[in-house]
């Protein structure tokens, strides 16, 4: 069996070296066409501003940041957001799972999700929520790891002029909360562009 050529760790702060490497991963993903909250062309300045905000969240306990590193530095990352409304202390949002193109299709994405799930449990979070592009690489990965889609949201994100449809997904392995919440959505009446999946 081939051993993974990365190591995973949770970081407590973002120093300048880590900041530059996290920017490299984000820039690589956006340049590769990933829908992760930014529009291409992406700039290093915007990437730095984003990771500096993440660093503040990590420092004040509002998020957990995990990174995977190989011989060239950071090759993957994922976050858990804990800074949520006070009636949701049991849950976290899993977001910004990014694997540099040099490290894809070797199991790193799966390892990051599993590490994030373990971190969530260690932090007493029993419900994780995320969104992913319907039928995309990430959605397939979450399906494989036992997450359950709770529906598709049309027109969720802009992808260079057309809209992407997203899954909302929940893990089926976590306890179900007693009182369910229905997510209500309403399409913008003046949307001129159609959904693509
Ligand atoms: C989605 C993403 C994180 C997946 O990362 P990854 O490291 O490639 O994920 P994995 O390696 O665990 O799985 C990817 C594929 O490689 C396959 N794979 C895993 N290990 C493998 C190996 N050793 N040899 C061959 N294939 C392998 C998996 O079966 C999976 O196959 P599939 O695409 O046919 O389902 C990555 O594509 C990415 O960063 N995309 C851009 C950012 C993004 O969209 N993030 C998600 C936001 S919700």
C-alpha cells in the first residue's frame, strides 16, 4: 500500500509562510474553475485578505483550520466554522475544502473531510452542514463518505455568467436534532439567467 505523501495538522495561527502557501492553494483552485466563493480572475491580494480574516477567526476560536502539507508546502486545507447563532452550539459549517491540483485524486480530499469530522466531534459538534455544487467532484466525495443531500438550490452561485445549482448536504451519521428546521428559499423574481447544474 502506498503511504500518503502529506501530513495533516490543525493550526492555531497563520504566519506569513503559511499565509503565502494557503493563498497558493486558493489561487490554484479558483484558476482551476472551482466554485469556492471567488470569481476568476482571482488576485493574491483578495486571497491574502480572505486568509487574514480566517486567521482572525482561528485566533478567536470562531473556526478550526486544518492543513495538509507535502514536500512543497500546503497542498490541501479545510475549515470548520463555529461562529454561529447561539441556538446552534451543537453544529459547525464545513467549508473551503481545497486541494491543490498537484495533490488531487490521491485520497487527500477524503482525508481532510474525515479529519474535519474528527475535529468537530472533539469540539462537541454533532451536526455538520456544508454546500457543494450538484454532481460535482466534491458532492461525489461527500456522498461516498456518508453525507446525505437535503436538496438542490438553483441559482446558488454565479460561475462566470451562469448560475450553479448546489446541494445542501448533511451527514447521516450524526444525531438528529429534536426540532427540525425547514430551509425556505425564494427565487429572485428578476433573475434573467437560468440555472446550470
Ligand atoms: C473536491 C476536491 C477537494 C477533491 O479532492 P481530492 O483530493 O481529489 O479527493 P480524493 O482524492 O479523496 O477523491 C477524488 C477522486 O480520486 C479518487 N482517488 C482517491 N484516491 C485515489 C488513488 N490513490 N488513486 C486513484 N484515484 C484515487 C477517488 O475515488 C475520487 O474519485 P471520483 O472523482 O471518481 O469520485 C478537489 O477536487 C478540489 O479541491 N476541488 C476544487 C475545490 C472544491 O471544489 N472544493 C469543494 C468545495 S465544496
